[in-house]
């Protein structure tokens, strides 16, 4: 009976054991994002892009400052580059905010209400649902890079507003 052609296969065909947590999925509208990953995507990457653009614009102005037309064309190039990167970041922020709202077990259409700054702070405060919800499984534990970059992102935002406050405060006395 062991050599019959029509017998059931003897190989182990069980699937891998599914984990009860999901990994981070880039640009998946139906997933979930935890608070730390949301902070990282919302604060750290725009801070990194802004610092990079400031450094490259300073370098380009020092290297190519031979004539006023070169300075003007370099400025226009960086304005377009910065605008494109900010539009890209805005799309990433919308996607990440929808997933963060899903983590709270609410509909992504509520993003229109979350665009108000005071209400948007709730995304940083309200914890996500424990376990699975209707939008997916709970997120896996974040690694050390996400924790450090989220902290740097928050520090960058605080520094930005602090410098902005100082600039407004001291520039009013010059006029």
C-alpha cells in the first residue's frame, strides 16, 4: 500500500505559524502604525530633509556664488526641490495618519477632523487598541532606531519652534 500512485502525500504541508503581530507595511492604506512609528515618520524624516536641504543650499551658495544669476538659478532649483520633497512628505504623513487612526480602531476618513492642530495632538496621546482590530493585527515591537529617531524628531520640532520664537522675539526689537 505504500507504493500506490493514488495515496495521500506524506510531506509536512503545514503553513508557518502566523504571528499575532504585523510588521510595518509601507504605503498600505489598510494597516496600522503605532505611536512611536507615527512620531518617527511625522517628525524625524521631515527634520532630516530640512537639515539636508539647509546644508546643501549653504554649500551651493558658497560654491556657486560667482554671479547673481547663478545664485538666483540655484535658489529656484532648491525651491523646486524643497517643494517636491514637502509634497512627498505630506503624502507620507496622510498615509501614516490614516494608519495611526486605524490603530485607534477608527475610520481613516476621520483624518479630515485630525487636520486641526489641537485634535492632531490626540494621535500622539491616545494609545492604539491592544491585539487585533478590524484594520489588522497589532504592530510588532519597534526597534531601537525607531525610538532614537522619534526622540530626535521631537527634539528637532522643539528646537524649530524655540528658534522661531527667539527669531520673532528678537527681530521685533530691530524695527
